[in-house]
């Protein structure tokens, strides 16, 4: 009887540690917000850009998801987001930011990304460097995000997105 209690206690403790309950410092929400924001400001390669432009008005294929978006959009964002958050994110066409940078021949580099949790919201700040043959620009990014109880991003707002888009289009 005593052996079974010890084994059971050890098994429960192992499950808690493996599930992350024992670590206390694990914040999957913060990591998922970080991944989404970093992927948002990651440059596209030629094939990713072409896949995006080929999906305009085309039916699903191997490189296109059931939502009509290229596979790379899903690969960059979907696993870190709730279904509703991903639908909102793609509905607002946030994924067009790297496409606009590609079209303008600007390289993006996100630096000093800082994500701080404030109750149920994550405050986002960082510096976006845009470099092209004609010069370089720096834009401070600011925004907020929310996650569900599993740490998946359910909401993302980059408050100065219009400034970023204007700079990419100039």
C-alpha cells in the first residue's frame, strides 16, 4: 500500500513537471505573442511572395490552404493563434506587411522586441528597421495582444500599423 502511494505521488509530481505546472516561469502566451510579432516582420523570399500573389482569386492547391491563403501564412501564424484570432488576423490582412516590404525592396529587421504582461493583456513594443537602396528608416512599433487560457493569441493590435504601411509604400 505504501509503495503504491509513493509511486502515485511520484507520478503526479512528474506529470506536473512535464505539463509545466511546476516551473512557474513558463509563459506560453508571451512566447506565442513573440512568435506572431516576429513572424509578422519577417521578410519573404521570392517563392513566398509568388505564392501569395498566385492565390489572388485562385482555388486551393497544394501550396494554398483551405482559406485561400498560401501555406507559409498558416505555417508562420496559425499554430500560435486561436481559430478566431487567426481568422481575424488574416481577415485584416496583417500578413500583407512582409509582401509590401518585398514589393518596396525593403528589408525588415525587428529589434528590441519587448512583451510585458499587464493583467490579461500583453503590451508590445520594439523597433522596426527598414532598409533599402535609398536609405534606412526606423519605426517604433507599439501594440497589444491577448491570449486564451492555453496561451494562444486571440487578439493582436499593432497600434501604429498605418504608419508602418505608409513607410513601406513610400
